[in-house]
């Protein structure tokens, strides 16, 4: 079996309550950008950090009680990595400050820091801090972004939306990868990092109103990722077409087709293949065994039963019914053997 993404987890509940905050402070001290941390929950600091290594980029998914953090000049002297950090607030509310700018961040919003400059961040859970706060943070080397520090300076401690446009796509990416790292192979680390860095570069460039500063190829890949996401979200619409996709992204159909040329596929073929993959997945799901095949096809945009059957057979060398029967029976046998071994 292929190895999955490199990751490790710190869970303070694995140690006695009096030791939990100290364990968290040790973890922060070993991070790329150590912080001074204060909290009202030091006597029983129930928190969790999940670290995922993506080539040049590190993701950390945090869950913790309310806290206040400061990166001081003294800490920067001790550890001055060439990193930025991009933080997505998942739950709770935060206040970020750097270089004279301060922002109040709500769930679904990003803030951005230069780790080599002093900054402050407070993150508090709801219900007067009694509920946990959570976030996903990406640590990004300076040279991984095509924008200079001086160009990016206006964004430090700024607030950026993670619920619309490229920001929404980036937020979905961070949440998906950090929530389910086990779904990816170790060999996926570099490609996943490239996708994330393209989205980050494009989002930052748009907030700077200097998208031209982002290389054309980076913008092309980010737009293509956005289009792929749009298509996957609308597969159930039988009217989905290259024209509708192009209109949704304010580009011409010709420009849309040019984007897909480098992918060695067409827009229509990508839509078809994504629909077939969703149908294949549903047909092999034991929980959906009683769902009629025509309903499975219809929920993913195939209106004509005969056309779906021909298209499915061309892709998988079996009719939808034969494919379902074959794979569900194989799953039943595997589960029976596993149960016998475990009993």
C-alpha cells in the first residue's frame, strides 16, 4: 500500500491536565515562528494540532481554548525563518495585528502575516470563550510566492474572504487536505503544494489589485482549479455546458477551451468523466444498492438511460448493472472474510 501524506498529531488530552498547557508551549516553541502564549485555560488546556507536510508548505489544523499570542522582537532574534503564515479561521473570532494594521476575523476569513515581523493574534471561542476556537494555518516560504515582501506588506494582518471567489476555493482546499490527509498519497505532497501555492498567490494578487504581478502560468492554473471546482459542484445539472462554465467565470468559450488544451482533454470530456466517476462511486456504495440505476445516472446529469449505459460501458467495459453487481459482491466477500478473521 502506498504511504500517505507525512503527518503527526499533538493531542494534549494524552497527558494529565496540569501538563497540557506546558506540552502546547513546547510545541509552539518548536514551530517555524514561536509565539508567546497566554490563556485563561492553562490549568486544563485541552487542545489538538495536526501537522501535514506538503513539500515546501506545512499545514497545521488547530483546535484550542481561547488564547492570546504575541511574536516579539526577541523571539524573532532567536528564530527568524523566511516564512509567511496564512491563517483561516474556522470557528471563533480573532483579532490580528502587524505593522500598524489590525483586523477582526470571523469564521471563513483569512489573515496573513510575515513571520519575521512582530505581530499579535487573539483567537477566542464562542460563548464568552467557553467553546473551542479552531483554524487552519499554512506556513509558506518567502520564495514559494511570486510576490515580493514589499508588495505583500499592505496585506499583513489584513482580512480576506474565504467564502467567495478564489478565497472560497482556497478555503475548501485547506479544509479538505487538513481534514482528510489519509486520502492522499505521499507522492501527492508536491502537486498538492503547487495547487495551494497557486491559489494563495492568486488570492493575494487580487487583494493587492496587482494580479499582473502573478505569473501568467500561476494565474492559469488557479483559474483552471476554480473551473474544475465549479464543474464538480454542478455535475447534477444536465444543462451544464462549456458555454455555461465560461459564462460563470466571465471568459469566452474559446478561452475556456484553450485552458483545457494543456490538460490533454476537453471541457465536455472532463464533465463526462467527472459524472461517470460519481456514478461509478455510487454504484459501488452498499448504502445505495437499492437506488435504481436510472436515479443514480440522473443525479449526476445523465438524462437518457440508454446514453448513460453506452457511455458507462465504454469507460468501464461493463454495463452499469454488471459493474454494480460485480463490485458489491466482491465487497461482500471481503467483509465476510474480514469478519471471520476478526472473530
